[in-house]
C-alpha cells in the first residue's frame, strides 16, 4: 500500500476530486498555502494499493495544468519607488506529488 500526497493549486482541486471520485479513488482533501507565491493550494492524501499508483499519478497529471502567472512588482519595506523589485512571469500550477510506503492501514 502507498500514500500519495498531491499538492495542487486551489483552482485545480475540484476537477481533481471529481476525476478521483469517478475512478473510485478515495482521497482526503486539506487546505494548504504555498510558500513561494503564498497562494491557496489543496493537498490530497490518497491511500491506494501498489498496483493503482500509476493510475492515480496519471489522473493527477491529467488534471493539474501548469500556467504562467504575472507576479507584480514588490516594494521593500520602507523602500522608495527606486527600490522596487521588478515584476515577472512565473510558471505555476501542475502538481507536486510524493509517494510514500505505508507499513499499516486501519479503517475504524
């Protein structure tokens, strides 16, 4: 048995949950916040049999889309307008996924 931990952007979370449910994959959904852009994320905890891990990974990959986001200029604390850090475009979205071995599983 494996634990798949998938971190996706909030805007992709409903689509992923819908696809997981359609394929009879149980998941626990947790709200989380990303450190880089400080935007809302959703973390999915998915317990699955070893032989379904690739299927689950494909469902996550199919649902989470990468996109570009405009990052506005940032003013340092107490800085003048000349000290602004310039804006830029960042690649966001997709999914960060960890697959962990599970020693025991219990459902009470």
